[in-house]
C-alpha cells in the first residue's frame, strides 16, 4: 500500500508526496500555508484519483511526459514526476489510482 508523506518545506509551506509501495514518489503537491489545507489537499487526491477524467496527460518541452491530477473545479492538486515514455506515465497514473484512495498519511 502507498502512503502520503507530509513535510514542511524550507519556505515554511506544507507539502505532501504520494509514495508507491516501493517508496517511489508518484505525485507531489503544491505548497499549502497550513496543515489543515494540506490535509484537505490529501483528501481531494483520495477523492479524485479513482476517476480517470481528473488526470491531465501532458508532454514537456524536453520530450518527457507527465500528468497533473485535478480537482472537480479544475485546480491542480498534484503533479507527477517526469517520465521517459507515455507508457511509463500511464503506469504512474494507474499507480496513483491504485494507491491514493486508501493511503495513510505519515510525517517524513
């Protein structure tokens, strides 16, 4: 089972990463000003991750591939790492769908 790992950045903002069972980062949050807002972001990921329509698939200028997970209002709630291939990106999306809904939250 994956997990949400939370931390406070050097900028004082609150962040989370969704980690796969092998501890690889599969989704990274934006910065949040409060712990409560960060936990709301985690709940939004859990709610939206199972539905494929919330994933925006994209190509970067350097030829790599990534995805964003968006809430129902269109706001980005998580971004992926860069992938070398479309297939790898799509595997990352499937991993988020599988891991996010039941993932516990732990502090790094």
